[in-house]
C-alpha cells in the first residue's frame, strides 16, 4: 500500500492556506525578500553537501550519465515542444510555459535513488547520475529555459538574478565544502527539512500572488484535469523511451533501471525555487502547477514500476529469463 508523502500533504495545505489567507499589503515585500534569502540558502547548502568525490564520480561513468543527461535535458524539452506544437490550444499560455519549464529541469536525487534501490538497479550509478543531473541543472536549466521559451514566445528571468540567487550560492557552498561538508552530512535530515520548508515558503508566496491575480477564476477544474493528463502522457512517453531505448542499446538490466528512474524524474525541490527566480511573480503560481502535479504522478507510477523491476531482477538472480530483457551470453 502506498503511503502519503508528508511533503505533498504540506504542499496541499500551503496552497489551501495561500488561497484562503494570501499574503498582501505590507506582508508582500517581507515574503519577497524571505523567498530570495531561503532560495540562496538552499542552493548554498546543496553546494556544501556535495562532496568533491561525488562531483568527480558523477563525471567518471560518462556513458551511463550521458544517456541520463540526454533524457533529462534533450529528450524532455523536445517532447514538450512537440506536445505544444501538436496541441497549442489545449492549455493556456502560462500552463504551457510551466510544462516547458518542467521539461528543462534536472532529475531528483532522493526518489531516483530510492526507486532504483527498490527495483534492484545500479544504486551507485543512480547516486552519481542523479547528483550529476542536479549539478548540471543549476547551470543548464536557466539557459535551456531561455532557449525553449524563445521558441515558444515566452520570457525568463534576469541573468543577474540567476547568478546571485542560484549559481553564486552553490559555488560558495562548494568552496566551503571542505570545512562545512561534514557538518552538513551529520545534519542531513535537519537540512532536508529546511529545504522542504524553503520550498513551502516559495510556494506560499507564489500562490498568494497568483490568488491575488485571480488564479482560481482563470483556472477551471477542467484545466487541472488537462494538466494531469498531459503530465501523465509525458511521463509514459519518457518511461517507454528510456526502457526500450536501454534494451535496444543492450545495457544490463541494473543499469536500465537506473536510466529509467533517473531519466524520467523532475525535481520539485529545486524546480519551485528556480521558477521563482526565472519568471515574473504574478505567473509563478500557474507555472509551477504542472511540476507539482507531475511530481505526484511520477511518485505513484514509479512506485508501481519499481515493484515490477524488483520481480524482474529477482527472476534474473534465480536464473530465470526476465520477460522483455535481452539476455547476455
């Protein structure tokens, strides 16, 4: 039985709070500066937590990582652009911007590793690949968003905002990692809570602004259903491509599992703060909706898929042929 994710419950409660009691008046500049601070602190701590060894390991297994990075930063944006070209009127403009933004984000770390482990996949490769994706995403995502949205006709944030709120804190965290890295690892659970708390603050601020701009009058329930449908179809396409692409490439089953889970994930924890930096405040609430819904769908679908992979790896361990997986000589 699937357990409810406390973070998703927290996000739901935050959206309800922003709907019922949005920040306004004198509280708006306070929350504006608070979001800037928490985003900078979050990326600083990400840099501090990543050991130099993890960064080096993330580069060494280049073939596997190249496949995953291609899925994350090439295949996803192309699928997003193709979906928009085929169905431009299906979603309103800000929602399509959110879909394209989702496609430009890096992979998650924790859930990619967790599902790879449950499925019996190559966990060390998943750790390195997810880490490499997150490191690359801090640099690639802002550039990719600008490139994709220039084709779409949208705009992304000021370059200086990206440098000072995302890149500079991360680099400072990396520079100080030899001195504060051990402390960061000892307090990993506490820092994880602060990361999630930071995301909730950003979500509350973004949705407060969106509610004040008439979010729920602009977005009928049918549009939410369409977002969920497009998210689901996007995830299914990526899972099929990564699964059968891995098999055509002849990679071992354990590596295939790492590719499938690392290549299909999109990070909510880094995505929401990035959106807050890259887009106008009035649009952020709508833009992050596709990402939030995709996050929930990916957790549910990948939990089911991980169990299927676990059975396949168990069959391989017992010397039985795993259906659909090429057998090595």
